[in-house]
C-alpha cells in the first residue's frame, strides 16, 4: 500500500472519530407536553316545523388516537328552554343523539336555548336564538351544463344540472338566510345474482338472504339454481345527496326584497343518479346574525381546505359555552323558520341517452345515505 493511500485512510478514520465524539455530546431534550384535551361538539336546531327537534353531541377525537371518528357523548341531561316560557327535556334516542317529545314547537319571534349537564355536574349552555321570519321560495329551476374533467391522463364527462331559485327575502329587519339542499334518487339492485369469490377459487353463487332467493342444487356445472322463496327487501331504495358546503346569503343579495337566480346546488348526471328521476328539495331557513357568522366561517374553511397557501380562517366556536368548567366546546344550537319547495328533474331532461349502468348485485342499502322507505314527495 502506498504512503498516499495510507494517509488517505487515516484521514477518513480521523473524521469518523470526530463525528462519533461530537454525536456523543448531543443531549436529548425532553418536552413535557400536556395531554390532548377533549372537545365537545354540539349540533342542533329548533324550527317552526313540528318536532321532534334533535341535538347531536360528540367528543372530538384525540390526536393520539388511531381513529378519526367522533365518539357520541351519552347519558347527558339536555333541556330545551323557551325564554320566558316552558322547558322540555330531551330523550337520548341513540348514543349521543337527543330528541324532544313534542311539548315545545318553535314560534316566530320567540327565543330558545339549550342546557347540557354531564353526570359529573359540568354545565354547558347555548346563547338564546330568536326565530326570525323567512320569505317563501317562488321557483326552483335547473340548467344543464356540459363539463369535462381530466382523470389519470384522459378526459371524462362530468356533466351537471345547476339548480337556481327565486325567493322572497321576508319581512325581517335584517336578512340572513340559509338554503339547505337534499337530493333523492331511486336505486335498484339485484342481490340475488351476487357472486362470492374467495381466491383462488372460482366465484360461486351466493344470493343475499334479503333478496328473497336461495340457492338449490342443480345440474353439475351449473353452480346451483336460484329459487325465489320470498319478496326482496333490499332491491329498491331511495338514496340521498346532501350539500357539502352551507349555502348562505344576507341582504347584499336582495334586490326589491327578492333573491333572484341564486345558485344553490349541483346535481351530478350519471346512470346511478338518473336511473329514474331526481328529486330536488330546497329549504329556505332564517338565521340570526350569530348563526350566519358561524355558517360563514364553516363555509370559508371548507372552501379553503384544499389550498395550502390560504391563511387560516378565524377559529370556529359557535354559541355553546362552558358555564362551570374550562372544557373546550364547539357548536351551534340555532333557531329558524322554514319554508320549502321541491322539483323533479326527469331523465328526459338530459339531452342525450345515458349508458346502461353496470349490474349492482349488492343490497341497495349499501349505497350511502339510502333507505328502503319511500319518500313522501316521491311520485
């Protein structure tokens, strides 16, 4: 080995030794961080519609937990108060969901709030909210819009119907309004034809019991014969779409005491949503300034959630306060008068024939927000 090579090796070893000595001098810094605090989330309202009125109460997830689900808060004493009027207790109809029994019905011009008491004696209260009058929806319209989106290096259709309304602004001195959208469409599935596959075996017939069919022995190689033994209870459902962002407005959109041509929703056009027709329901709901500001912040955060470069919106808190404790609480119990209107979008309103949908062999109840109960407005 040459002298130069030997010198180079020792030089490298010297630097390794220096690194080891320096690394051994680094002290670990321990931080005593406080445990994550529980966040109570309250969501409820009272309206001029008949009850029962519902309040949902959950705990926000701990950042150290494996799950991001909210957990229901149970065994609470929840009471509805009419200012200068009667009180009514809520019943816990399911974990974390509390409902009234029909003693109180919301009235325009009256104010309401709720109180919450835990089994440990902690008390929370919402600020009183007055039910303001609200105008009526005059007309709901829809317009077809051609859309194309790029997905995985190819373009695909993403057509929609845009939903607009005209409505009166009401007689309140201050105009704050929310429009709430719900869409309903028919779902038809064929769970009797379900094929179960357990690799590496060939798929085999396995009709769901709710289909009303059973599998009986058949000729060799047939995989068995389907035999109907009852009515299908999971073949026909009605599924719902809901708004993802609250639609709100104030007096800035009012002209001549009217809201004109306000876009309140979009309806996706595809073989699933338009198997038959599509029901659009719009509720026009009065807001107080406090409730309007709350939903405005919620809307702002949802709109900006996809951007890394937007400044954070103001912290959302709502009108529920801790009274005898320092627990964190967020949410809103609000009071509203409601008027509603609906319209059907027919399959024939689509300016082209839809492709035939793939055969769905799962129970229709597996479609999100679906039920086998036919809606009252469905025709």
